[in-house]
C-alpha cells in the first residue's frame, strides 16, 4: 500500500523554488561545459581555473538545495 502525503501550500512552494534553483544550476553547468568545449585555441590556466571555480560553486549549491529538499521531505 502506498502512503499518500499531504503537503501544505507553503511546503509545495518551497519545493518548487528549490527545484527551480536546481534547474538554473543545471543550465549554468551546461553553459560552462559548452563554453569550455568551444574554446578556440588552447585555454589558459586562468580559463580552467575560472571553469573549475564555477563548477565547484554549482556543485556546492546543488548540495545545499538537495539538503533543503531532504529536510522538507522529512517534515512531512
């Protein structure tokens, strides 16, 4: 038997907000990956450093959003 969860409007709004944040971060990662793949010539160390920082930051943001989702799911 499946359990049916009932969430408040605020709970659903929070989940939607965090989901939108994750979608934006995914777009950023795709953009960064495409930009790195399309670099003409040999990328400099600074280019790779900037890309690494962007990807690291995005990974951290995704971890934070997942923690929020997990907390909200635990509050049911």
